[in-house]
C-alpha cells in the first residue's frame, strides 16, 4: 500500500481531535462553509461590478461562519 494513506489518516485524526469534532459533524460544517464561501465569492464579484447588489453579503457570510466556528470550538473545549 501507499505510505501516503496512513499519513493522511493520521493527520485527519489529529485535525478532528484539535477541532473537537467527529468526522460527520466536521464534514457537515466544512461542506456548509464551502458552499457559503462560494456564494460569498459570487456575491462579492457581482458587488464589485454593481455595488448596489449584495451589499455586505460576503462580509455577513464570513462573519457568521467565523462566529459559528468559534461557538463550536468553545463548546468542544467546555466538554
């Protein structure tokens, strides 16, 4: 087998432990964040062309994601 697979698995386990999450909750948040960040990027590009459209949308999305991540991190530390 490839020596890369055990390294990736080990690094993934370390990250999940540091994040205080199991695989599914971590994946759910990461997928949600990824989709929202793509949307934030789209709205930011549109806003660059037409400033009246999507004002502050990208900022609001990134702020909400950061706040949710911080809440989840604090909850994981409190366990």
